[in-house]
């Protein structure tokens, strides 16, 4: 009968919790705790088995550096701005990064353990007209580039 099985399991759990409480009290680890509280706390560890992680899945996922490139277009589809957003989880300060911009590429060495990024730009840009802002809280570097007139 399922009720009998459940009652037996509960009886075993209670017995194990009581034994753990007695051991804790004997070893001096339960000073100041009432017997009922100690039994309840000790029973928490025997109440349920931990749920195993899904097979092949890690509970900790490594976050890698990434980037996204957006082209802002004006009238007639002419590019008027390029925005490059880089997520750099290992970068602590903008001073640790090395940034080089050419007409067609952004070369970024973020330091802090992330690999060098070479980002191809979809339109030619003016390498002398670049603004960069590092958002330390989000570990995000935002580059705004002006398309070249050539």
C-alpha cells in the first residue's frame, strides 16, 4: 500500500533526523538549539535527495567575448553611422584594452584573458572619426564610427 510505504519512509527520515540531532548535541555543535529545532534542521538534509543536473549539461556556463555590428542608414539607404558593441566579460578597465580601427576592420585586444577580436565592418569607415565608450558595469565597449565619404 502506498500509504504504508510513505509512512515507513517518513518514520525512517524522522529516525535519521533524530539520530543526527543527538550526534550534533553530543559533539557540541547544537549549543542553544531546542531539541525540536535541532531535529528539524538535521532532518532537512535527509528529507529529499538532490536533483541531479541534466546529463551532459554544466550548471556553470562560461561567458565568452562577443560583438555585434549595426549600420544606421539614412535617406536612400546611405550609411550614416556604424555602431560596434563588444561584450568583454574579462575586461576590468578600458585602459587594459588596445583598440585599432582601419577603414574596414576593428582590431581589439581586450586584455584580461579574452582573445583578440578582428571585426570586419560592412561599410568603409573613417578611422580618424571614432568614439568609444566603455560601460564598466556591463563590461560593454560601444564604438561609434562614421562611414567614409569615399
